[in-house]
C-alpha cells in the first residue's frame, strides 16, 4: 500500500503513534494489524485480518505505541455517529408512513439503543472516579452491620496501570551490625 494511501484512513490522533510503529523493527504483519487499529478497527478484527489467531500481541503493541485510547475514541465517535444517524432516520420514518415499511422502527431502535449503550458505558467509564465502587462497599458493610454478623473486610487498592504508579518508600538499611 503506498504511504499516502496508508495514512489516509488513520485517525488524526493516531498519526504520531503510527509514525512510531512505522519506524519500529516490527514485522510487516504486526505493522498491518496496528495500521488497522490506528484506523479504528477493533483488536480482534485487526488481528484476524492479518492472520493472527489471538489479539493479545496486537493489543500489547498498541499500548506500547499509544494506539489504545485512539482506537477507543475512534470507535466511540463512530458509535455516536451511528446513534445520531439512527435517531434521525427514526424521526424521518415516523413522519413518512411509506418509509416506515422498509426497516422497522424496532430494528432502528435496536441499532440506536446499542450505539447509545456503548456511548453511555464509555462516558461512565471515562468519568468514573471509583465513587460507585466505594458506595457499593459502604452499602454492603451497612447491611452486614444491620444483620449482626461479624465480618472482617480487607480492601487493597491497586493502581489501574501499575507501571505508571510511583512508589515512594523509606530506605531500609540491611547492613548487618558490626560484630554480629
């Protein structure tokens, strides 16, 4: 594929990551899969299209080159557009009885509903600060207290991206004392 055609379909936010992929020593097959990801394809689709049986390696490299969030943004933007188009089409068909017969309102409703659900799930996940989880733990603890049952609950909080966590600790001296 010529380079100008190759970059024509890439989401603008993915251009920097795609340039890094092209400059890397990855094989052609992995580069083709990552190109599909940079264009907004899902990992499984991109992996299968170039002959991989699993998508894990493609996903790992997409993270490494910064293509994961770009792909998610592209998919959500497509879902927003589909939801908008389906909503507009439902509105047109509601006003024109002849067009209502071609595709049922139920079918369009399902299409719009699926896209809307994906958008809402993404928006909730991107704004979730963990408060819902903490509230659920508090409610569970309150029910346990009300029941009179004794229970010990330990919660460990780990960062979503352990490699990004900064761990600070005091220096521990492990030198044996003199004369020991």
